[in-house]
């Protein structure tokens, strides 16, 4: 079975009509439960739940502290290549955008690793444009020989791969995988991805599951909010996370709620996602999946990231660069998207301590 089978059933439902039919009583009933189901989660994402955001916030905070304590894991993205073979209308790395492309040599990668390690960061995620020729298994395994000297956990956010390829990568030391579906509406997905292997919706949809089967310790998923109705996308993201967690009990399944940021293609979001919308999506998910990690990146502003600290996040990036070689050679080439929170790692750590949170720099050790 694939999550695609679940998605097909969801697509047969009149979600818009169902959302309008949610009542205040449905929301109140969900908030009174110790553990909610899919219908309750749907209710908490509905417009009828908006007057209950304070109650949702209190419950989400309680559940987060219960399962994670007052902690926040700090990580950094490390971009190794911006070569890409896909046309994605919302991404600066899209093959249609003309700029000098770059891939890090092992010497350059080591320089990046040293700068990041000097910040005290132990958890990183390797990112690249989606090009199997440039971000090959062989290249990634070479990267791991360097990165294992500096970091206790290395994740991957690149083009989707087959299970056998992920097995090789796991054996090299990579322990977690991030895959954004971008949008769960297949028709919109086809409109936005017109060239390259990324246009194959189902293959990408099944990527997190292939990572689980290959032995990844943790897998994170997300929809890119702003491409479609945020309530629908958030709901299906939650169902996808639940599907993975129930099927792969030994894998840590997490989510993120990224919003579209300015990019080289000047793509404008199709749907406005306000701060309140994002908060509601996050609170509803935390109540639905209390054991799940929630990531908030530097896409969001410093003020917003501070305001949502008690609402469910468990992982936070800091001092991020979305540029290849951007730590040792700032502003060297094209960024994938603009970041909003430019504070240093130390500044983010001090902010967390001020609010009573313990910054976690290491909670896993590569073998």
C-alpha cells in the first residue's frame, strides 16, 4: 500500500463542504479529548476553530512539554549544489533560471563544515538542487566522509531516490531524510512542475516511505503553504505523517509548515497564509500528533518564531544560508529563497534561554 491510496480516498470527499459543516460543538468535543482522530483534526483546522485558538494553544503547549520538555533542537542547512534539472515555478534553483551554478568540492565542503562546527552546531541537513548527476550517491558518500568528522547527525534534503540508493546513503552515515511534497493536489502539482523527474507526483509522494524502508532514523515531510488551500494541505500532511508513523513505528516522523518566500522566479503565492493560519495549522497538528517533531525554519521572522515557541515547535534552524558555499563565502551565488531570521546561532540560543527553553545542539551520534 502507498499513501497515494489514502490520498485517492481523501480526494473523493467534498472537503470544502465538510469544512463548512463543522460546528463549534465539533471543535469543543475535539478539545475535550485526550487523543483526537482524523475527524477531530479536521475540525481543529476549520474556520469554526478560529475562536478557540487560545484553548488550542494551551493544549498544544501542554502536550509539547509533556513529550519534549522545554527544549529546542538547533540545526543548520548546508547547500552543496544548486544544479537542478526540474522546472519548479516557485524555486530559484529551477533549471529555467539563468545563473552560474556551483557544486562544492570536498575541500570547499570541509571549509563549510569547519565554519558551521565552530558555531557549535552538531546537526546539519545536506541540501542541493535536484540533479542525480551532480548530487549522486557517489558524491553524497564522499561528502559524508568529510561531514562525519564534524557532526553528530547528518540529514538529507535532495532529489528523491530509490530505496536501494537510500540504503547506501544510510550506510554512509546519513540518519534522516526531509522530503517536501510541495503540494498534495495532483493537478496543481503538474502545473507547477513542468520539466524534469520531479513532475512525477506519485514517485515523490512515496519518497518518505522509501526512506523509512531504507532505515532512516527520522523522516520529515511538509507541504509548501501558499500553493493551495492551506487547510486542505495541512490536513493531508497530517494524514501522511500519521500513515508513516503507524506503518514505521521505529522511525521519528516530523513535519514542517514552510510558507513561500521571495525567489528568483518572482513566483507569487496562490493563496495567502497569514500568521494566524500558520499558527492554527501548527496547533491542530500538535494536538493530532503529540509525539511528532515540528520544524520552524528561518523562513519566518524573528518575532514570529519567538511568539510560536510555546505552541509546538521542537526544531529550529539558525544562522541559515540557502547559498552553496554560503557559510565560508557569503553571498557567493544564487540563494534558493530569502530567509527572514538572520540571527546568529548564539543569538538564537540566548533568545531560547530567555524564554526558558534549553537549546539542544546534540541528541544523536553518527556511528
